[in-house]
């Protein structure tokens, strides 16, 4: 019997063991990648929903990677409109989700089992911080953080920022109808985000003429003390608080 026949005989005798070993390896790989697969499925769901936004009013950018202070911030979805910038963090979970916007961790409860997850509101506010740093030549934009859950999650969350199920996402975006920027400025912002996406170090942004905004250092918000800025709304110009959306104080310009 030559060596080839010997190898074949050994393989045939042990093929069941080899098949079992391959199955165990595949199961292990699937378990390790399951969270990533679930996350990707959730992001695809939100991508599909965002297609139903009016493309003339809302510009959608998916899977944005921005660098700030040497760290990369991965943003699931950014929607740029004349009403401001919506920064969306997607989570695909089941079970009950308990949490507070100021907590470090939230809790997922499935039957009698509890699991911890990093507070997605804090995570999304970190994304906005990185986005603001990259859009520093557009200093007076309104940013709207939204955390959206796909899957069968039931939310028991205390947050002043929107934390919604996927079927309420479009309604949440469309609830904001206060004009903040011009269409030309919106298109410049979209172009800049696309250029910055994934690049390190940062691209030096094109200098922006701040003619659309007027900062009033002499006036401060009577509700929270933050500076007021002049904005353009559908009923004319007005002063708005720079701590928006936490503070919604406005004052019409005469």
C-alpha cells in the first residue's frame, strides 16, 4: 500500500471526527460574530426606513467614521436637513431595556437573565462631539441625537433625548420643523462629511462664511444662561438658545 492510499484510509476512518471538528469551529465562529451580525441587520433595517424620507429635504449618510483627538467615532446614520443634523445610533436588542440617560450602563432583561450594555445615549452624544469637532466651521448647527431600537426590545428608559423603536423613527425626525440652515449650507455639510469619512488625519475644511448666523454676546438665555444666537425660521429671524434641544427658549427679532 503506497502513501496516498494510507492517507486516504486514515481520512475515511476519521472523517466523522473531522466533520464534527469543522462543525464545532463553525459554531464557535458564529457565536463570536453573532453580535456583529445582529448589529448589521439592525443598521440595514434603519437604512431601509430612511429611504422613505423626502430626498429633497433630507440627505442620509450611513456608516460614517470620523476621527477626533486620535480616536475614531463610528456613526451609524447621519441625516442632514435644513432643520439640523440628526445623529442616529442603532441597537438591535430583544427583551426589556432599562436605563437612564445619565447612567453609565443600561440593563437588558430576558426572562430571569440580566445583561449590561453601554448607555447608547452617552455613546451617541460622544458621536455628536466628534461630529461637531469635524464641522467646526459650522458652529451654530442644531444636532438631534436619536437612539433607535430594532428587534423586539421593550423600552423602559428615562431620557430627555429620543430613545424610540424603529417604527417611530421617521415621525421623530419629522417632528423637527424649525429651519436652522439654508439648503446650500446643508449640501456643503454633506459634501464635507463625505470627504472626512474614514480619513485620518482630518482634512482641513473649507473656510465657511458665517453670514447666516449672528451671535449675540450681549444676550443670554433667561432660562439657562447660555448665549443666544440669531436663526432663520419659517416666520422670520429669531433668537434661539445655543443649548438647544435641551433648552427651547426663543425670542422673536423685531
